C-alpha cells in the first residue's frame, strides 16, 4: 500500500505554481494514484504569497496539510521557501529556486530582503537549489521557470517513470509544448 | 472515465448531467467558476451573470416556478444579499428542482467575514446538503434536484473554499434530459400574500418532518463502523480531515444531508460508541443539535471555531499530538501582502486621492480595496458590497449638520456599483447629501478573475448585449454633476477632485480605464489607446527621492545602496504614472 505523499508548491502570485501543480496532478492520475490538489484564488493572487498542495497515494483524504506534514517543499522563490519551511517534515526535501522576488515592503526600501536565505534552508533540510531563471533564460522564455522546477521536483520525488511528456502536452498550448518539454528535462538534470 | 476536477467544476458537471435548464450567479470567490463552467453548455443550459445575488436567486426561482431545473450560486456573503427571496422561497417551494449553492470561506482567503451559512438552512427551513469532495459534489447536485422536486423544497448546497478549489477524481457521466414541468398558476403556492403565507408556513413545518424522516433513511448520511471507542460525527471537508487523522481507528457518522439532521441515526450511533467527537469547521452547527438531544459530545471545547480547519488542528485538538517541525528564525521572512498590479488604473486614482486633506474615504469590495493598504493608505472603511456610497451618505449628513469641515469621498467599482451602489446613490440624491462618489470603471469584474458585467457589453455566454451607460444611470438617479476622467492622467484626477470638492451638491467622478490584466474587447480596443513601451529610470538623473516608489508599483525597485530607483521591464506595462510623479523627469518611456 502506497502511503500518501504530500507536495507543497509555494511562490508568488503569477509565477505559474498552479500550472505546475496541474501537470504534476495529471501525471500522477495517469500513473494510477488517487490524487487531491488544493489551490487558492482571489485576493491572495495579486502578487501575494501563494501555495498549492498536491497529495497522492492509494486513497487520499485531506486535500491540505498542516505544519510538519509535507514530504517535499518546492519553492519558486527563495524567501518563500523559508516562509513555508515549517510545513516540511523534518526529514523532507526542499527544491528551491535561487530566484528572488522582492515583496512590497522591500521594493519600497522599508525592509531588506533577508540575507543568506538559501544557506539557512540548506542547513536545515535536504535541499536541491535550482537556478531555474538561468535555465529558462537560456531556453528563451522566462515563463517556463515553473516547468524547470516541476522537472526538478519529479526527480527529487523519484517519479521519473511517469509519462510526463503526455501530461505536459495535455496541459500547455501546442506552440509551447517543445520549450516546456526542454524545460522539464533541464529541471530533471539539475537535481 | 475519471477526471480530476475542482468541486466547482464537478458541480457544473453534476448540474449538466442532472438536466438543469437555467443557472444564474454573481461572481464571488470561492464560487465563481461554477457558472463559468456551466456557461460552456450553451446548447442545453442558459447560464447568466446577474447584477447581484438577490437577482440571481430570484431569476433561478422564476425559472423553477416556470418548470425548469435551476441553480443559483453565490459566495457566503452573497446569500445575505439574497436572503429576502431565500426565506420566502423556503415557503413557496419549487416546481422544477432548484439548488442554491453557498460557498463559504473559512479562513477568509478572499472575504470580509467567515460566517457559517449552514445556519441559513435551519433559519430558512430548507433542505441542506454538504459534499466533502468533488465526486460527492457532482453526485449531490443530481440528488439535490430529486430531493427538491420530491419534497417541494429549495435545497441549499453548502460548500467551503477547500471543497470548491480542491481537485479530486470524478467519474464523468451522461446528461439526462429532463423536460420542463408544466407551469400552472397557483396563488396558494406562489402568491405569498399574508393569508397565503400563513398556510404555507404550516406546510413548511410538515415538510420539515418529512425531510427529517428522509434524513434518517438516506445514504447521504451513513455510518462507517470501525473501533467503537471513538465515534466521529462530521460533514463537508472536516470529514476528510477527521479521516486523515483517525483513519480506521474510529467509527464515523458521515453527514451529507445536514438539515434537518438525522436524529434517529445520531442516537443509534451514540448508543454504540464510547466517546463522540463532532468534527466541524467554524461554528458548532451539528454539535449544538446533538447536545440538544441530550447526547454528550466533544467539539468546540477543543476544536477552534475560528479560521480554517486542517488535519494538524484536528490532531492537536483531539489527540494532543503535535507534529515535529523544523525550527528556524521565521522573523527574518518579510511579509508579502497582495498589491495592485503594475499598470493598475486604481493606483493613480488612490495616489491622487490620498493627497487630499480632511477627507474620509469610504471604500468597497474589489481589487481597489487594496487602495487602503500601504503605501497608498487612501481608505477609511470597507464593509460590504455597495456600502461605500451609503456609509458616505450617513457620514456626510452628520458633517453638514455639525458644520464639520471634512469631506467624504465614496469609492466603488463598476460591477459593485451595478450590484448595490445604485440604490445607495439614489439615497444620496433623495436625502440631499453632497458626497463625492467615485466609480472606478475598469471595464470588468476584476478581483474574481475577469467576468463580464452589465457594463462590458457581453453576457456570460459571450453574446453581445446592451452596455450599461454609467454616466446616464447616474444622471437618471438625479446626480447633476458628473465627470468621466482618465485615471492614468494625474492632472485630470486633480482637476476633477478640485471641482467636486467645491460643489455643495452630490457629484460623481467616473474613473474609466481597463484593468491592466484585461483581455481587451472590441469595444475596449476602439475606446482606449495605448502608447507602447515601458518606463525606464535614467540612473544619472534619479535623485533617490522615492516619489515613484511611493506609488506602490510592484515593477519599481528602490536600491538602498545606490539610492536609486529602477523599473522591471518585464512587469512594467507603461502606464506612465511614475513618469508623472518624478520631480526631476528621470523616467521616460522606451522601446517598441
């Protein structure tokens, strides 16, 4: 019996966490898992901190988790990983994008972006640091950062056997399929 | 075939399969996507955005009385607006089956309160069902239609954010066509004058007894026997959290039909288990009724009645277990509040309004509520849909009576104005206050994700329609001083405020520019001309005064070391607000 696993994807509104979660869920369903996914709409999406949760196993009950319950935390932004780190199991894994998006108080010069966020996370947990922005830039479209991170997550969770090509094709517009497939592979290679 | 669907998508699918003919709603998180999904079945279903929830419920009731299966959907606070027809629909009952969906928001992800709408079912004496995942959401809409027709009752379907916006697997079925029932004039049922209502109330009480019998018999309320030391009574998403925590180590009375409650089933369950936990989110709706039966149970003594529930809280409250977490200094993490988008026309508006002294600003519900946050800080109140205009009126009357020197500016969005601002503005005119009402017309219902409204010229199902003309409406309500301005031009805003502050009579300023994220319609493309390019800061000229930063634009970054501003070209849409506030003309438009 497959124990239920919990994936927490966090980032900043507009970074594409929902699309990444959608593809992840589609792949897991195709592989025969029971899957639940939870997302948040509305006010919080306007540049705020956002989270999506994906849970899979033989039979999943709750679509959401509490603190100390995530098997893996995927953060699309560096500081967000630290905000949500308490949701990770102490032996869980972190996939963090080495990419900073200053929040409003930082943009206005009222607060500083915290120093050494990635180092703190590395010292506290089993962490893979991905430079998804560089990879996406090399591929020629910053927007595929989310799929780079999805690739890294899949590798970190040992889910490489699933037909991700199909999941990506089913969920992105045809003209973006190629670049997203490349982004996914680069993410897998980065872990 | 199984599909991974949100609760909202599943409800739309269930309604389609149940053969519904008509649906109406006003958008509101977390309910919005139900109608967006239903709108796709153009051939079979009439799906509409109503100007507000009261109209949505009444239209759906009209369709039901005419013989159609119908549905109305709204967020929890929307049912407050629709409460008037809701209670009387409880008396009239239905002809074609009718389901009213209320989507509650525990945790206030996108709402102004976290009221528990289950009490509405008891208050209005109608049947209620509560799904706990997407499959149940789909199945229950279909069952609800049957219950509605069999018992001649409106069925309230209560969802919460995590049911609406969580995805789980759903078996897709076929639509069953249901013919319209014949409409017959029936004064003793639909003409609810006092004498008729008196008789209908008798029927309502009889119906409740029949519904209670049904509640005891239906499979929607079922017992799962496991270990009998702990027995859990639960409904909705809370049931999933209980299962997550207790698994097969407890027995469950899972309630899907929660008004009236299945009294006999509850008693039977209580007799066989040692300790009863009632696991429910928000208020002790079930617990109070279980206790009233003289049954001992543990619920809100341990589980908080505020904010969203999750498995962690259930486990900690009932078992005292706390998960181990990673310890670190969380205080270094900087807050990340939601902000108005780059290029948002509301930003310039609040920037200019915020400069006015001696001003009370009553706000309303929408993206522009963020005008009250740092750094714009240009709002005193936000209460509910339409309240900006009426609150402002009340204040202004007192200001006039006591010769106070302050002015009131009421700020409301286009869709919110159509929703319930128009009657408030009529009050301003009728009862003679001189408020300044600003209608932020961004050509779309923004916050809920870009829905059409009476002002956009399109219906939910994509047909072109009459475009409500706000200046004409305002004039027809009796406001004589009306101006329409472009909010991206600070001088136009300033002049309009100067003009309005000098008037002794009510005035309306319409700030008209599309939402920066809106996919422009054909009408928009003709009306609004954009100058292409993005803004750039000349680092030589920048004096580090932070004027541009204080607009709160998320594309502008202030570097503390160099003491200069810079602009993120990816986010910037070239609205030119920063160019206008820069005192040394260090910002210019470049590219394309």
